[in-house]
């Protein structure tokens, strides 16, 4: 199990990314959180199997209306949590 802290930039606010990320995280059995930043970027943490995190990000990249670059990616220690939530 791994945990990644990510900052996404691009067309990420006003396009349903937080809700879609929550749905994808549930689909790929991931925990963590997502929220909008004041500067227009989106911050999130994804935790689970690395293959599932990769699948989740690929799924989000393919959604219509969403375009993003990963500005920051930092691997972290896994946390004790049971679900994914929108902050």
C-alpha cells in the first residue's frame, strides 16, 4: 500500500473533478481526500495499491472537460483511514 500527495493544475475546477475523483477512488478501492485550492489548482491524496492509483489517474485524465498536469507528487506514509472524502 502506498499514499501519494498530488497537486493538479489545469482545467480542474468547475468541471466536477472533486466528485469524479471521489467516484473513481471508490471504484478503484482507494482512500484519501480531495479539495480545491485558492489558486485554482486541486490538491489530493490517494492511498491504496499503486496499480489502482495509476488506473484512477488515467481514468480521470480521460474524462471529458478535465485536463491536468501533476505539479507536485510526493509519496507519503500510508494513513489509517477507511474512505475517500471531499474536503
